[in-house]
């Protein structure tokens, strides 16, 4: 995939636009971001991986969240060992802001895998004989594990845009994957330190943590989803939470 492929993410342009909009008193344009919910099914009930954001973070300090973050330019250049499934790509393209493209959809999934590796040290992917290389440090460290992203293992389960009154806004896509797709021991969590106290926790126990509202909504969604058959999960519409006139709206994608 070429660096200049249509729909690629430009962080400088996004930051400049964010500054101009904030200075003009308009709602800041949300930046593309992605989150990966890893699920362990090797116990009596499913467990998810969560960590606590540092108190000095400007965005959602002290809150417990899933691993994730902003899309990086390198995310649109990495070649997956396995691409997104067609139905997942179609849901990601639905109502995509700007110019929709397969490359942007793919980059969102790539960002979820990269951010998860950066924040937890867990490499979600498939072993390959000849790993790729990258100048981006997190991708370089990921490829050093001998793996490549297998996007077919990811399902797209929710989308949410930060309220317009926030000075930092993200258009976040939430992905989910079974922990069996982690290369290595899922209990050996050791990431960048951006998330504190990373641990596997049952969904009901997680509801008692200090969670952002959207994380609580997504937890409820995946709790319902995981109770369904695989066929029903695939057919389940994706909730899309956004705002109009500062009022939260819950739509669905793929209904």
C-alpha cells in the first residue's frame, strides 16, 4: 500500500485543523482512533483486558479502559497476513467521515492491533516466515516477534464519537478478538506503561470500575454479544453513538 493512497491519515493536517477549530470556537474535528477488546474464554466466564489511565492524562484521567489510541500514518502502510473480512470492512465504511476507502478501514484495524501491542506487549497476529520491517518503532517491535496482523480475527462491535464540547475528540471504532489470537502467553502483560494495572477481568466485575460512559456502554454490548451464537454475532448491528446539538444519539450500522 502506498503512503499516498487516497484516504491515508495525515496527523499534521489533523492537528492544524484541530487548533484552528478550537481557536474559532467550533467543535474540534474528531480524529480516527481504534480500540481492541481482547476476550479470554478459558475460564467459567469471559474475561476482558483492561487498564487504568494515568492521573496526568488530559483525556479521561484515572478511568479504566481497553487498549487503544489514534491512527498513525504507518497503520495504512502495513501489509496484513490476512485482510478484514468483507462484512467487517463494509461496516467500517458505513457512514465514514471524509472520503471512505478500504485503506482507511484497514488502518483502523491495524491501529487497534498496534496500540494494543504498545500498551500491553501482547502481539495479536499470525506467525510468518519472513516478518515485515517498519521505521515506526512500535510496528518494528511488533514485527520482531515474528508475527503479522491477521485482521480476519477481528470483529467490529461499536463506534463512538467524543461529544462536541470536548477539546480532544476521537471517532473511535471498537474491535473485539479472542485471546487465542495472541502470539505468546496472554497473562504476560508488559506494555509501555501508559495503562496502569493491566489485568484480565470478568465483564460483571469490570462494571464496578471507574469507567468512561462509552466504555460502560460497550461492555454491555459485548456482554450481550458474547451470549449469542457466532452466527447471531455476525448478524448483529453495530451501535454508533454520536452527538447532535449536544444530545447523544444511538444509531446502528448494518441494520
